[in-house]
């Protein structure tokens, strides 16, 4: 794919309270919302309304945007979300829904996902061990969890039947606590009938209360390399490109951010926040480094103006665990290929 991919955190609210979410937690933000550049919160009251979102989507035809990853928060708990998705698809743009999987237990929602022609659905699930997953990814209502995610995946795949779309995959966050169970999680994804699996290293700021407990360190790099070597040797289902494990291990092993040549951030990939802010990359390091620039916003702007014309990819000296998770997004054609999606 030579066009633009957008990672669009469409909404802030979520029905889970994941302890390491990049939006932070409701509990830590009740006393006051973060106000730094690019800082997000599930309690934000600045999410764009439907009118502004649809106005931007209407500008997609003829732009360089050819794939949008719809994320959150949890996008599927927002009632108008599939109207937005339908409009994006009508504009000729591919859509990948990023969800915690719990809303997939609603038959009418699943039926509409299929009817719209969503290209892929990526579900977050961090362990084959339900107790581990639900400890770190607790439901706000104290009821839903691992079993509901698994049921939701099965419901979507069952409704898809013999069809090839949407492709369905699982994303698993790798921490120091589940490092040895990554292959087991991939096997579960295959058993559920998923089409792809993406392991991604946790990315926490050094000041985060769970950084020392969960973040992978240079000392963990050899073990991480062995785990990923085993995963790619067994390959229970399609995985990110063969270069991905090396990128992951390199960022974990490095004590400081490294250099990446010809980074796609700001050229072929952009990040949109719920308030409409546009950044070259979702990396907190990149956002902080570019916070001095004039703020860009989708409100009142067109996709053609914001994401074109094509420019040369630039070298970036901020390559870290905080951004390595974007690599599978840019390699997503490999997951859609079997579905006959255009590249």
C-alpha cells in the first residue's frame, strides 16, 4: 500500500478499565484531566460530535487515505459508529475496527459489520489465562471479561461463515508478566479461528505506576527474542512481517531511542485523536517533539489538504517501544490479502 493509513482514536469512553491503557485510567483522572500535548483520557469531554466527523469523512474521496483503523476508547459502544464506518466504506476507504471484543456479542452489530463490508476486526486479548487477562483488563461493570471476548470473536466468525471478510485477528500486549505465554495466546487465537495474530510490547511512560512491574527492559531482550523466535518457528497463524521480531527486540534492548531510516510516520501514517487533533505518529516521544508546531485538526479541514501530496519518508531519531507497534499497521496488506482486498 502506497497511500495513507490513519489510526483514528474515534472516541474516548471505554467499557473496560485496562490498567495500562494509553488513555490512562478513569481513577487517575477523576481528580483532574491531563493537559499535556497529545494526552488522552476516557473522561474527555472534547470528542468531536457526529456532524464534524461526517464532514471530514465526506472529504475522503480523491484523497491519499486508503485505510483507516478505527480505535478508541472502545468505538463499538458509540451508537453512531457504524454509520461513520459505512460512510468511510462508501468513500472507497478500507476500515479495520479495533475493539475489545465485548460488543461483538450483539447480533445486530455483527450483522451490520458484515453488511457494511468492514475489512478487518482486530480484537485485544492479552492471555489465554482468563484470570490474568481480566486482572489487567477489568470491565467497568465488573462482569464482562475474557469469556465474553472469546464468545464475541466466535460470534463474528460464525456469522461470517464461509466468507472471507472481515478478517479477524487478535492483538496481545506483551509485558514482563505474560512474556512466556505469547505462543500459547497465538495458539488460542488459531483455535478460535482467527486469521492473524499480533504480539505487541507494552509501551508505558517511565513515570507510569506500572512501568517497573510490566515494562520490558534490556535485561528481558534475550528472553523476548527466544519467545518471538519460537512463535515465528511454530507460526500457528499469520503474523506480522519477519522483520517485526527484530524491530521489537531492538527497541526493548536499547537504553535510549534509536534511529529508524525512512519512517512512515507523517508520510504514510497519521494519528487522529478523539478531539480531531492530527499527529504524524501516535508515539508520545514524537508528539512531544512536534508539540511546538501549529496544531492540525480534521474539524473544517479536508483529507486532501491534511494528508497530501506524497512526501519523502524522513529519518526519525525517536524509534522506541512507543512506536514499534505501528509497524504491523503498515504491513496490514499481508493480513487482508487472503480476503481479496486491494493493496
